């Protein structure tokens, strides 16, 4: 165990389970952070984050010798005790899983900190400093509060499970987070949601956002069954799962026969046809999740007395539930860590190890958000981009930033789809305007085009809008800024399409047919329930993106754009110019804006690959 002396420079790591990442914190604040998947090109890569940590050190011009400490985001020995206790408590039913999983725990997982040290020693980057580990939920809580703009706040962390904790409330005060209340495994809201993700045919730990997007197509007709049979929820938001209906305690799947009997048949097979049952199941578990999150938020307010809320943990990525908390005005403001999942644990651990260091309170409130717009990944200057384009003789035009912005705005207004590769890459699962694909939200065909011809993903998936912050209230019922696209808000009434024929069409349409009914002046980003996952943009947050939105507004009268991540289904968001050009050529993206360079698809040489790339990338 490390001493209590504060550290100046800390490298935080999350590794081996889901979304491995590295984050570097120095005396100047959060210097760099990135997920391993962006460099390895393996989605949700759980390997030791060698490439991510090399990037962080390179960004600061450091080696391991320059660090005061390494911080690890959870305590493996406690996690092992939970795994072992679970297997012993469920034997002999869990024997097959025990036989498959336990050798890994007995060989290296139980000594994860030693494994981390061995990995670091083999990098040739200098001597390995002291390694300190923190509780999983403590890392989440630190990642939520310490970078936030607040001097004090309630902190709510909800996920699947860390060591034992699944749900926790903390009190953020000054430079520390103090535990207030918690719930323990197996009673987990994250596990409940993942069980429905699995049952509806999506991949656990990556398909939950699909289930959230599917929910508005259905009706919560199973919510009563969920409340009566699966989860007993108290008024304070505490809850207990009836474990007889779940399989995650016993093995590698989430649900089994009891779940099937409760909901009228077997789980949907992955890639199978979506039916009304899946729509309704998604709507039902989403409603119950929102109810629990609202109760937990009220309890956090009551126990801490705070008027501000910070959130982290995988369930904090449920932006619909976040929107409900904002809408109900339980707190004056809500701030969600943009890397709310396990990747953000690397940052939280680093901040915990840097305890005792004051933050600069002379900064303006907006710049006191230490995540810096979550632009904490690598950037590539014009010289680097030019060298890549010239080396491969890729046709391009170099423009001034202002001219490039105007040209792109004009092309977007013409209905073209643009790949936007600018500045430092985002940390976390969302593309926030640095590695984005952009389109015109007024175009009713844009959602279908982007889903099927560019993203190669399911047609029901909604797209998010980015909007000039100064015009956000004209288009969305949003009561606070949403810089990280983690709050869903209703479309403003003045933007909704209201006719008698439309009301009839919306009422009669079922399932995916509801997608085809236009509902607002910005149909490409309006979900079937008249909602949108909003990102507000200020010039302080991203001057270049704000300039583009301003030019699009001047050209069209609309201050909103479609924003989706610059990748295709099953692939991580692009990180480098090489990644961006490859994705550009593999898809029907019309234009690529990369730094000051504009690339037109019609000017590019024919693209060919030895193998069909769609067969090489696993579906997520």
C-alpha cells in the first residue's frame, strides 16, 4: 500500500476486463487519456493498455522514471474474493464456469498488480514507480467529482459490479470524495439492464446503448412484471434482484429458462429479426431503470444536502435516465463524466493518487471543467497530415480554416455526409466533434443513409445532434449545458411537426414503422419519442466545431448538425489520419475534412482491399 504523501505526476491504468485505458495527471491537470482500443483497433480492448500509456507518456515527453506513482483502478484481491464467494455459494450449478474461469484467477488475475508491474518493466521505459490501487467505485467517484466544475457535490456511481459494490453514493468535498451509502453484488442495476440486453439479442457490455435506443419503439407493458418478479425497489432507490431469474451468478450467460418462461419464449438470436416483444422489453426495463435512478438521485440529494450531482459508472451512460434526472430538477445541475465506464476508472485512480493538490480556482467556471471537453487523446498537425497525404499521393485541397469551414457547411447543406477529423481525439465512448461524421439534420433520409450506407448498422439506431449552445433552447427543452452528449432532452415544441394526419400516423404506426413518420424540422436527429441526445457546443469548448455550426447556421438558418462517431459498426472510433482515410474510402462518406485539408470522394483513386473488411470486423 502506498503512503499518504501526495504525488505530482501519476499514470492511471484500467486493464484486463473491459475498455482498458491510461490517463496521465500532472501538476498542470489532466494531460492525456485514451482507451487502448483506439490504438489496437480492437473494440473494447481489455488487454494491458501498453499503446495507450505510451501515448500518454509521449504526449508529456515523459518516461516511467518521471512519474511519482502508478494508480490502478480497482483492488484485484477483493474482486477475487467476490468471484470465489459467488462460485462457492452457487455450487455445484456453477462448476463448469468455475472450471473455466478459476485457472486465470489462480495464475495471474489474483496478482494483477504484480502483472501490471511486470508489463511495465518489460516496456523499456525506465524504472517502475510505486503502484497504488483503489476501490473500483472510489475510482468512479473520483473521476466524476474531481474534474467537475464544482467545489462540492453529491456523487452517484452505478454499474454492473466492481469488487463487491454495484451502486454507491459519495459526497464530493474540496479535493476528496467520501463514501455515503452503497449496494453490493449480486443486486445490480447494471446487471439487470445487461440481462435484458442479452435477452434481446445484443452483446453484453457493448449493446446496452442499442437497447436504450430501441426502447422508444415499444411500450412498457412488462414493467409491472419486472417490478413484481425481478427487482424489489424501495422508496430510497435501494433494490434487490430475485436471483432465481438470472444466470450471471452461475456462468457465462445472463438469462436462462426462468427468464424465458417469464417473458414468453427464448431470447432473440443475435442479428435475428426484431419483434414487438423486444421493443416492449426494452421500453419496460428502461422505464424501471429510470425509476430507480430517480429514486437514487433523490436519496443522494437528501443524504448529502448538495444541489449539484456528478455521475459515473456504466449506467451513467444511460443518457435517457440522466435526462429524466435533469428534467425532474432534483438537482440544480448534473455533470456526467464523459468516460463514465471502466476507462474513466484509470483517470479516477490517477486523481486519487494525486490527493491533496489544490485545483486552480482562478479559472472561469467553464474552464474549471478539467476534462477539457474530453479532448485528451492524440492530435495530428497539418504537417503530419500533409506528409501522409503526399506519401500516398492522395488528392486533396488545402484551405484556410475559415474557408474550409464555409466549404464544408455548403456541402452539408447540399446533403453531403462529411468525415470531420480535427484536433485531439475524445476520451470516452462518444465522438464529440473531433472524430465525427456530420450530416444535415433537416434531411429526412439522412438517418437511413448514415445507418445503412456509412455506419453499416441497424436501421433503428438514432443519431445525436450537435447545436450551437446559444441556440440550444430554440430546438431542445434543455435546462442546462450538455457538452458531453450524455443528456437526452425533448425536441422544443416550436420545432415539432403537428398535423392531424401526423398524429394519426404516429398513433397507428408500430415498431420500426414509427421511424418513417417525420416528427420535427430536424427529423434526422429526432427519435420516435420526440427526444434527442444533445451536445451543446461553445467556442471555448471547440472553436473549430463552433465555427462550422455557425457557418451552417448562416447558410441554412439551422444551428444543428447530425453528429455520429467516425467509425463503422464493430470498429473503434478512428484515431489517426490513416484510420480516417480508410473509413472514408470504405463507406459512402462524401467528403473528408482533416485538419486544413479537404478530400472529395469523387477525386479519390479506386479503393481496393485483399479481403472484405466487413468479414474481418466482429459485430458489436
